[in-house]
C-alpha cells in the first residue's frame, strides 16, 4: 500500500490543516506585486491600441452623482474598479463631467468630500496634466462649473470675461449667462431670459431647480466644443419627473439603476473602443475571465483592514448634509434621522 503524497498547499497549512494568515510584510509584497503587474498590463495593453490621440467613442461623458457614481446620499469613498475605468477614459482624451443637482455654489471642498475616494485614486495613480483638467463637476445641474487642477483639488472655472464659460455660451437661450445676476433667478429686465424652472425628483428628495441637466450638458458641449453625437449622459432618473430626463433632448443617454451598472457600461465602452481586456481588469480578474490554468486565485486579493484614521474621520463631531451642504453636529443628525 503506497502513501499518497500531500500537495504543497496542504504542507503549508497549520497542524490542524488550516491556513495561516499572511504577515503584514507578505501582504505588502503581494499588493506591490499586484500593482506592478497591473501597471505593466495597462502599459502593454495601451501599446496594442492603434496610434491615435483619443479612443473612438464618446468624447464627453456626463454623469449624475447619487445612485450613478455612488449610492444615494453617500459619497464616492471606495470603488477601485469604477475609479479605474474613469481614470482610463481620462488618460485617453475623454472629458468626464459630473452634472449633479448638489448645489454647494463654489465651495469646492464640499464637492471634493462627495468625490474623495475618486480624487484620491487619481492622485495615487499619478493622473496629471491635461488628463486631470478634463475632469469637471457642474453643481446645481448647470450653475457652478469647477475643474480638477494639478493639486487634485477642484477649482471654479471663470464665468465672465474672455473665455469665461458663461460668456462663451450665451448663444444658448436658456444658459446661465443669459440669466440675471447675482441671484440668477429673476431677470433684471424683460430682455433677460427666465431660467427653466421645474420640480425635480432626485431619489431621496424633491426640489425646484433653476436650470436643468439639458442646459448643463448643452453648456458643456458648447464650452468644450464637443458635438451632441459625441456626448453621452449616464444617470438613474429618467422618468418624466427625474432630473436626468431633460438631458435626453441634447445627447444619447444611458439609464442605469446603480453604480454597479455604471461600472459595467464604462467597461463596455472601453472594450468597444479597443482597450484590451488585460488593461480593464486587474490581473486576478483577467486570469479568471480568460481561464488561465494554474492561476492562484488568492494572489493579488488584498485583505480588508480597518483604517482607524478613516473611522475617526467618519465619526467626527460634524458631518455634512449631502443634499444641502450644511455642516451639522452628529447628535443633531441622529435625532433628526430617528
């Protein structure tokens, strides 16, 4: 009777047959190896794309915020796959704009809080130069235009004067440049145009908007010189009371119901544009999808750890109401939500 030799994986187990957790040093090496492999895969994949300044497909992609890039009422804190797809699009000439009902005026730090994880991903991956400046956020749907800068922070885009976004889009009858200032709500004379006013449904709340996403997308198309047929708007509110509905008249639209569906749409856009699969997926997912034999599916999977600094930040004494931008004490919010 011959003994069956144990497999190597069994020999590496503990005495009771269980597997020991990797040490912090092993986890760090594993993450570093995964990052290097992913970076090399992306570089190799991009070298296979035909020589062109931008990818074929939409040149401007606009996104709703809540329930499109992040859960309703939440922030974009951690979604590496979606962040990676947005990063790849920016790297290849596509302009990304978040056209959101969140109207914090030009208080950039409040928009940055909503997009904190995404901006951190851009910084970690070294997005720079023109690629960074192709990222915009349009607050109040069409009222406050901000652009990402070299410091990975959002900055107000000049409104008036030569090159100002309001001045350069006055040919659009309903554009904010034709509204009265400073309130923008009521014309100073009969020669000024009224902004479109409509009660909107954004998911958890309802409100009356001055302007809408049709105007927001139109202004971006004109300001950036992108024709409607090369634009795309992705959002979750396309019923006739939804605030994405109006965008249908100025560009093709995709109706999604969750950030997971947004992620799938962007993956499809990248694949149709010719980006090889190895650039879109991380090495582990790539091996799974292509069924490479002998792949250790545990490699490259980062174990979740508690980030105590992040826990402290989230449980600080103040928090922000994502719908109004108001900074409120946690105890007050808890009593209100209860």
